[in-house]
C-alpha cells in the first residue's frame, strides 16, 4: 500500500488535471471521481495542496458557485496552459507506461 501511495503521488497532478479537463469540479467531487475509478488512496487532504499548485502554475482557474445546501463551492476549470500541459503529461505517461510494461514483461520470461 505504501508503494502504491508513492507511485500515485507522482501522477496525481496529471489525474486531477485530466478530471478537471473533462468538466469543472470541486474538491470533494474530484476525490469521489478518482476513488470511483480505482484510486482509493486519494483523500481531500491530499488534493487541495495539488490544486493550489496547479492554480499557481496557471494550469487551472477557480471560481465560486452557489450550492443548494451550504456555502458556495470552489470549482476548478482547466486553463489553456493546463490543456497543453495535460497533453504533454499524457504523452510522457504513455511512453513511461510502455517502457515499464516492456521491462516487466521481460522479467516474466
């Protein structure tokens, strides 16, 4: 589990950016979506610092939207620079995943 957590830390920025690129979302909603897709180790506490960093780097923008049952929610949407960065990260990830897969397959021979 600790190894999974360490590996996830390396790609969580990319996963968050990919979710936000699908549709604007707020923090808890992103955690739920990530968990539904198999990333059970993700918590709200782990994503907010990453969202702040993505915003500081101008990859996402935030805005407030009224909620039906409480205070306004802070939503995040992907910025133009975020779309470009996501394309880069996705390409890098696919190359890395292919390379790692080849190494693992070689070990199974």
